[in-house]
C-alpha cells in the first residue's frame, strides 16, 4: 500500500463533468510501479461515447467559465495551486510510485507544476487587447483577445504532473476549458490533480481527465470539431500523427516533441562546472526528459580531463528505488525503454565506440539500468541522431567552434542545446549559431515557469510557460468600427 496521508487522492475512476466515472464497459487498465512491477491500481478504459460526453460537458461549461472575470478565474486557480502545494508530499509519493523518479525529484516536479497554476492565474489578468490607429477618418480599430474554446491535452509519462498544469493553467486562465488524456503509464498523478481541481471549485466540465486507449481517445478528440485546440507533449512520431488528425478540423495545435540536445564543452570552460551540469542534464529522471543532453560534445584539448571527471561522477550516482533515501536514479519507465538503451549502446559499440562505464541492466533487476558513458562516439552511430531517453551519455570529440556548431545543428530536432564557455564573444556566436528553441549557457537546467519552453524544426510548435505561453490559448478578434 502507498503511504499517503489523504487516501482520496488515489483514484481508480476518471473525472468527467465534475464526476468520477468507471468505463461504460467496466474495462480497466492496470497502473504498474516500474520499480518492482507491482500493480498500483487500475483506471477506466473508457469508450468513444464517454469521450464524447467529456466533450459535451466541456462545450457546455465553456460559456459560464469564459464569462467569469479574469480575477474570478484567478481566485479559483489560486486555490488549486494552494491545494497542490498543501498535498505536495502525497502527490510526490503517487508520482514516484507510478513513474519511478526519486522522491526528491517528484517533489520538485509538483512544485514546478504548481508554479504554472500560480503564474497563469495572474497572467490571465494581463491579457490586454489593442487599439490601432485607423486607416481612415471616422473609423476605429480594436483588437480583442478571446479564449480559443474547448481544448484537449495529451501528455506524457516523464512529467506526469507538470506537463498537465503547464497546459491546463494557461488554458483555464485564458477562459478556455480543457480535457486531459494523461499517459497510460502515469494516470494517477493526473487524477489526483483532478480531485484537487474539484476541491478548488473548478466548475464541472471545465477540467476533465479521461483515461483509456490512446489511439481511441486521440481519434475522438481530434475528429470532433468542437475541440478547437490540441496541446500535445510526447514523441515526434505521435505528434506528427496527431497533427495530421487535427488537419481534418483545422485545429490550433501546440506540440512539444522530441529533442536531441547537444551539450558542448569548449576548452575554455570551467570543467568541474561542466561535469556537474552534464550530470544533472543527462541523468535526471534516468535520462528520460526531452531536454536531457543527448550528445555530449567535448573539445579535443579538454576531452580527457572532462571524460575522467565525468565517469567518476557518473559512477557515484546512487541507483535505487525512488523511495530510498538519497536516490539519484530510479528505474526506467518500462522494458521497451530499457531495450532501446541497449540497442543504441550495441549499435555504438559495434561501430567503434568505447564503453567507459555501465552499459547493461542494473543488478537491481526489472527496469533499472546502469548509468552509462560511451566514449569516441561518432555521428554515424544511431545514438547521434535518435533521442536516447535513457541514462546513456555519449561523448563526441570536436576540434573547432565551427565544427561544434555544425555537429550540434546536424539533426532534425531543435528543442534544447547547452554549452559551457567563459569567452564572451563565443557565447554570442554559439548562442546565435545554434538552431534551437532554448539554449543553456553554463547551466544544464533551463526549465522555469518564467521562460518560454519549446522547440523549432521537428521538436514542435508553440511555447509553454512565461507570458508567451498563454497566447497559445487566445484568439485575436479585430473590430472595425465606423462612427456613422
Ligand atoms: P512516449 O514514447 O513518451 O510514450 P508517446 O508519444 O507515445 O511518447 O506518448 C505521449 C502521449 O501520447 C501519451 O499520453 C500516449 O498515451 C499518447 N499517445 C500515443 N499514441 C497515441 C495516438 N495514436 N493517439 C493519441 N495519443 C497517443
């Protein structure tokens, strides 16, 4: 049994129109603890008709929600934020249980996720319109900002809470309503958020959480013309599919897809800081984030020094259940994730890479994997072009700044990039040369509610967080007024 103080946060039903529901058919999906394979509970595998009910409810709820003042919506969202923070410990336990990340990381995610609710509650009050100098006498031009309407969100398992609030908070603050389909591996965190939304007084239908088959729910949500927008975070392949499905009804979309982050260490860098930055950037959440360093590019002159210190730091990482004191790396999400890491390592080794540490399943068994470092990795290896999503750090060697930028940009992805340098001119040249939506300079952690998160190229469309994030949920209406 999970040790949570408030047992009502552990749900086995989904939340539609302000009520808790089983599937019409009674069908369920099991939720598994990746640390030991045990079953934590079940959630409903709902029918297409129930997805329609959620859309009906959202559509009905929209009018009253948008009619509230921004201040009224902010007050309710503020309550939701406070309830999330009051229950931070329980929510973190649920997350570690279903996702595997160390409890300290889970607590951090709950606070990070809650910060979007706090931020956008306030930002909703500042959705200003415009007046534009008119094109002719006797005319006035006004720009109104209006909510998009019924929105849907499909979210991943690697951040079971924050990827929901990052979408739902700006949507609700702007006067939209939202239906969330969380990843099937991690629905419990999402349902607990729904319970707290209910307690906060978010009206029925304004925020629903539905569970079940991804393709079935995805199809219903994308084909229904009443759903005006889809916000998705997940793999590039699924993002492309959903983008196609949204074309039928020309929905607005926000996509936060895969990455292939370069982490560049120049020879003028503070090497110890670069090692620390690379460790946190690469191995947090067992390497399962879209902004994790995917390729570590190190300049020739400091390659050996960096590699030596990096390996030592990687070997000192504590691998254990996320609930153990001091845990730094928990299990991976499932066996296919482990197999992907193995495949990429095998491919690299077969093409001349060198195994510097780790490289295989951990003796703890299940989906635990050794923190791994590969040396002498080259661009022809699969790990150079694929998103690893695992605790495998491949080291590449480069000679010049131009070469580093070229290698870094040689990918279809464009989410996050990182580099370490203390040279002012280089900071500007490299920052501007990198084809990425986000660049971390002398830091391996860049996510914050205050900054716009998102990618270019095949890493996505749109931005989340910051004052830009709310624009994704706003339509512009222009009034042309003739003073006859
Ligand atoms: P990952 O590899 O991280 O699991 P996915 O893109 O498969 O990435 O999953 C991200 C989210 O997309 C999850 O909520 C998943 O259930 C959902 N998903 C996967 N396939 C589909 C689909 N065909 N239609 C709608 N949603 C999907």
